[in-house]
């Protein structure tokens, strides 16, 4: 194997086989036993008619890789699949997308990660998740010499054994002058405070949704300036906080950048799967292309906006050269006491 491979971006995180099952026979029911207040009801022992079926690869590692390669960047996913039919399906799809497969591992120890989406028309979906081969990746499985020439590492959410690799990968990147974008998962945000602070001091871009930002800082997510003040004291990197339909706020330690979503000007919403991955990877792709936060926000917003107009996490992603609408970005100069003014 070529140990001198050069990559613009190597992504890390899950790779899964996503299966979408749509049926009007899924009966929505209300009840206090459901954490969301509503559930899906199926008659036990029955055969349920399905209206539509859709297959696609998913998982943060492969979803983000798809954005980068779509934007013309030399991209690899370093992850693991099972030695099974779903693993082969994922590899075939990544090959079709022209995502480098040299760093992908196969294992016989666990089946490929699998997610089954039960979707009722006009309602939310229920996702059944099997965390398998991707979450079983360990330090010994990483081909360290083959990844030292990358420009960027993109760390999508990790769980299982994979989560234990977070600091090792970031330390390796720091040693080899590789830039790091980190979109932590729930288990990573639960790292002990000293570990989290060590990691945050070393990364270049931190990507969180508003709930994660609140969890990390122990601050209500509505108190944006307080959240950014706390994070900016720990990391010198760019901090991104996505807010769903409300848009995004980004800090570079000196300025706050705010932008609304593009929901009013984009095609009809279809499926939210992978929207966060599309935004995070779109933001980094924008930074790589122009080293400009405003442009990065605009590309990220359009990429995530188009991603949710089609089924699956990859079908709607922007392609290089495709025209897309630009959200308006407001830039505010902020002082150390949190007072900001539009620049």
C-alpha cells in the first residue's frame, strides 16, 4: 500500500447502511410511556404493507466524506465495516462517489452498522440503530503512517471503542501539523472536564448544535454570547453553533457571525438525515476553498439545505460548480465583556 498518499481531508466516524421504510400502516399513537409523547404502533404477529423502500449509506464518517469529494477535494474515509453484504454495499457506494477506500477496514467480529428508518407520511420518523463494526475501531487498527500527509482531519461523532480514539487522533494531527475539525458526539461530550479542555485547546474548528453547546458549557443555549465566551476562553479555534431552522452563529474569538437558514428559498423538505453532517463538512469545505468564514457559512447552509430535500444523507448534497443561494451573514465585533456591534 502507498504510504505517501496525500489527502485534502480524511474523515473519521461511523459508516452505516441506512434502510428507509415508508408505510401508511405505521399507526401514530400517543402515550406517556413514549419519551417523545408519541410512538408507532404495529399489530403484533401481523404482516405490514410497505409503501416505499430506500437504501443508502449513512453515518457521519461517510456522509461528510461525500460533501468533501463533491467539492472536488481528495478525500478518504478512515472507518470500519463488517465483512458482510451491507459492508460491501457501502464500499460500492463510496467507490461510485469516488471517495478513497484505501483506509477502510473490514472486520469479522461485528456486522456493519445499520439504521432502519420507520417513516409515516407527514409525521416524524423512528430510527432503529445497530452500532456495530464502525464503533469497534481501535488504535491498533489505524494506519498511522498512511494518514500523516493529510491537510485536514474531520472527526464526526464517535461512540463505543471509537470514542476512545478521539484524543489520540487529535494529538497525532497536532504533531503532524494537520488541521482538525471536531463535531463531538454525546459520549465525547461526557469526557472528563480535563480531557475535554485538553482536546479543545488543540482543535481548529469545533462544530456543535445548540443543545450540545449548552451541554458543553452548562449554559442555556439561548445565552449565546455567554456560551461563546466560555468556549473561546478554552479554544483558539473557530466555534460553530448550529440552530436548526433558526440558522447558525459562529465565533472566531473576535467576531460573531450570524446567518439565517435558507428554508424559505429551497425546495420542499423531505428528510433531515445527515443535515448536521452536511453543514459541518460544508463549512470546512468552504474554509479550505476560500479561508473565509462568511463564505464557509454560506456554503454550509446551502449544502445542508439541499441535503434535506432528498431521501438519505448524500443524495441532495451540493456538487462543485452547482449554483446555490447565499444566506446573508452579519458580522459583529465582540469585546471581552460580550458586548457586540455590527461591523
